[in-house]
C-alpha cells in the first residue's frame, strides 16, 4: 500500500504543476485517507500527505483550509522529527499562507524559526535557505522595512536569474515544480497582474518603486512570464 501512496503523492505534484487543482484535490484526499488507514495518523507519512493536501488548497485560494492542514502537519511532525529542515519546510509553508492573507504578525516568527533551523543544519547555498530568505525578505518589503528587504532579496533574485535555462525554465525544457516554487517565491515582490494576486488599495510610493524594480529584474520578468503562461485563474469568492 505504501507504494500506492507514494504514487498518489507524486501524482498530486504533477497535477499541481499543470494547474489541475480539482483533480489534484481528489488525489490528495485519497492519499491522505490511504495513508491514515495503512500507516497511521501519527506518522511522518501522514504529515506529508497533509502537506500535499494543504498545498492544493493553497494553490486553489482556499487559505483557511490550507492553514488548518499545515498546522495539523506541524503538530504531528514536531514530536517526531523536532527542529529539522523537514519541519522547517512546513513552518515556511504555513507562514507563506499567513503572508498571502496579510497576517504578517503570524508569518514573521514562523519564517524566522524556519530560517534559524535551516541555517543551523544546512549549507548557506541550500535551496531551503534561499526559499525562506526570499519569503522573509518579501515580508520585510510588505512591512515597509525596505533596506532589510533589499539586503535579503538581492542575492536570491540574482541566483534565480542565473538558473533559468535557454528554454526559459529552471529544470529541463518544460514547466516543473521548480518553476512553480520559484515563481511563487518571487510573486509577492512583483505583484503579478493576475486576478488571484490582487492586493487591496494603492501601494506606498517606496513599495511601488521597489515592485517596479523587481518586475524589471531578469528574475522578475521570468516570474511574470511563468504566471502568464502557467497560472490559471482559480480565485473563488468568499474563500479568503
């Protein structure tokens, strides 16, 4: 049965990459049910299935449900694995949802804890560290803490730009989870002109200037292209 669960989890990722969130939701729910029945609901495998299901809800704009599922995963993972990079990934994931809905006070300590764990256990150039730095930098940007935001973000933006291949993707010649992840990280910096990403009210002048700067950065232009090509409209009213 564990092989079936692994196959389902891989299928969820493939469906999310394609933007087929409806099918991904069904597959993720099946994976969660099988994992609980076969391996137990207090296992790392069950936490992984919760993370996958939460990711589908997040990509579909169902933020409250995503937070609920990520927090369930954290409750399972913390006593099992403690302060490890796997646990830090879930911290980063739930922080990202809080950021998306504008709950910066909750997002910040989660990002900071994830960064501290990853910096303790991983090399400085590890993608996990880069992901949290990008998110924390975006948070500083939204809070108007511009010098700290620019310090955190410059290195990551330049690194992503260097990784884009001649076909326009980070890995191979087609859209993959690597592109999805990187574009999602950059999105808060460039405020994509996409129905699912609209922010309320006018931006402060300095934030608008920096947003325009990041849009014109090679990594920013790449992320805008990814949203234009591969991000369907999935916003559902009343679910945010």
